[in-house]
C-alpha cells in the first residue's frame, strides 16, 4: 500500500515537473522522448528517474559524464573546495586555477601551454576565434559543414546545420568547407580512391570565399552533433598544411572528443598526428561541472589584445572538479579502458549491423560510437522515425542513448569511460531487443 501511495506521489511530481518545464522554460530547450524522462538521481553508470526506474546511461549527459555520475573522488574534492573557497573571480589568482592550467599544459599535445577558462564549449570556441583573429591579424575563419560549435551568435555562425541557424545569423567572415563524411560523401566519391578530395576543399574554400588569408580553421576531430562523423586518416594532415599556407591557426574543437573519449589518447586530434595551435574543451573535462577551456601555444595566447574577463572562468570549484576528473582518468587508466571497452562495444555493434538492415553505418572511436540508421542500405535514405522508436524502446528496456546527425538518424553512444565489458553486454542486449521491436 505504501508502495502504491509513493508511486502515485511520484507520478504527480513527474507531471508537475513537466508542467513547470512547459510553463517556465524556453520551448527551444527540448527533451528526449514523447514522455520526457524526469531525472532524480544518478550513481556511476546509472540514472534513476523520479519514479524509481533505473537506466544504464550510455549517453552520459551528452558525452559529459567521463568518470561516472557523482564520482566519489570528484565530488569529495568539490565539497571540500566549496567549504574552503568558492569564488573570487579572476581578479585574484588561486592555487586551484594554476594547478589545473599546469596539468592541462602537461596532457595537451605539442606546445599548448596557456589556458583561458570560461563556462562552456560555446565560449571556448568563441574565445578561439577571437584570439585567432587578434593573433594573426586575419579575419576569415573556415569551419566545416555538419559541424557544431554552440549556442551564441558566433558559435551558431560556425555551426553548419540549418535547424541550429534560425537565429538571425550573420556569418560574415565564416566559410564552410565540405564535411569529411565518407558514408555520405558530399563529393560523391569513395575512400580511398577519392584521394581525400574533401581535405582539398578547404583550399578551394579559402581561395573562393575568403580574402585569401585566414585567421583559423576550426573543426571537431569527430563531428559530434553531426552524428559522430570520423574523418579519414589523412584528412587533418592535409588540411593542416593548407591552413598554414594561408596564414591560419589550426583549432581543434575537442568539446566532445577531448579528455580520453576517443581512447588511448587524451585528445582526438592526437590520432591524426597534427599539433594544433589551439584546443577548445568543455563537457567531459569536469564530469558535469560547467567549464570551458581554450588552450593555446604561448605566442598565440600572448597575441590577445586589450582586456577580457570571464567572471566564473577558472572558478576554484570547477578548477578542482576538472583536475580531479583528469586525475581519475589517469589513476584508473581510463585512456586504456576506453580503448579496450570501446573496441569490445564496436564489435558488438558491428554484429548488430549484420543482424539489422536498418543499421547503415557503424562508426566512431573509443567510447564514442554511432549507428546511422537508414530505410534502405542502397539508397541510404535516412530513417529518423525508426531512430526515435529505437530510443523509446531502449528507454523501455532501461538504456539511455543519444541521437544526432543532420537528419536525426544517428544513434550516439557515449557511456562513462570507466564502464566495463559487462555494461556493454547489458546495453547491447537492450539494443538488440529494441531493434527487434522497431517497425
Ligand atoms: N563544440 C562542440 C563540438 C559541441 O558538441 C558543443 C556542444 N554540443 C559545443 C561546442 C558547445 O558547447 P556548450 O553546449 O557547452 O556551449
């Protein structure tokens, strides 16, 4: 009886949350699922809804929960820091911000050394573009089609998905080269006989749509919102040479791919053996505590002219959270775990692809794996309705996954980096049942 009263109470509370969301939050802030999941609490790889149902979380708050929900090592440090020093703004230096900056200089590739901290990936990308313009004296920026950079006006201008660009965008000084999207090659070619023609489109774009010199090329190393699009092996090396020829800085947006997500390496760009002039980061960097990072080589960072400030950037609490997250990744050897468990997951997803014709493509790296769903493998017609159905079925079977892609037909899988093979087995079983139920 008590159980039933609690259930009825929980149902009321759930409805009340949904009502308030509708009444008081901008409608552009959309939720997954026909009946949105009202989250109540979470631990490690699991999330519980307000009615007590447990879910295995294979999306991690959009690639943000790197080391498990409410990781005890991270939260203990956050709590200690909150009791000691919560906020000073950047007008006083503190031990926490410099310790994090020093750590980042150690784990980022090449000569990246000086950091600017802010609160989100949007601000990080915005900072990188601003700094590139000041540091080079050039204005034009090349980004990629299917790319995503955030929710500010500049970040939306860099973004190349129509649904995110209905915001009075004025993209002056921003050009978009074709995406290295092999499954749907924009040039209608096939890798490797294509000669990685998409990379040379960056040069064509510079020569035809810019002043002839650029401030920066900014791209995600794996296009995240675009549907986990992984560029060919040669792609970034070719692009890097072109970017340098036209006087630009190479900016790797590692908001999704950073901090071990792709396995083996700290940052995605390291797999392509290119040393970027700047990296932007956010999401998984502090396991859910809001933080944004733009890290640059000293000479680029020193090119910032005039003043700037981010009141909360480098807040002692978020700095501690980020450093603790990095330490957990190091201590628990999660770069290796991500690589090993990611490979295990990938094999299982490929087996699902053999079983279900709906899965047109399996792609990704480490624990960032995507499934592109199509109505027909030959025509590759996108299957967004089936994608929505699959997500609903997975939820019913206690599994949370994400969605992306220009056509809304790519399943995004990005669990915490510290899951193991049995978590993968559980997730794939739920997906298998769900695929069988999709009409
Ligand atoms: N860059 C990339 C690659 C992203 O995926 C996102 C967020 N999805 C952003 C930038 C913007 O980050 P935020 O939402 O923290 O502003």
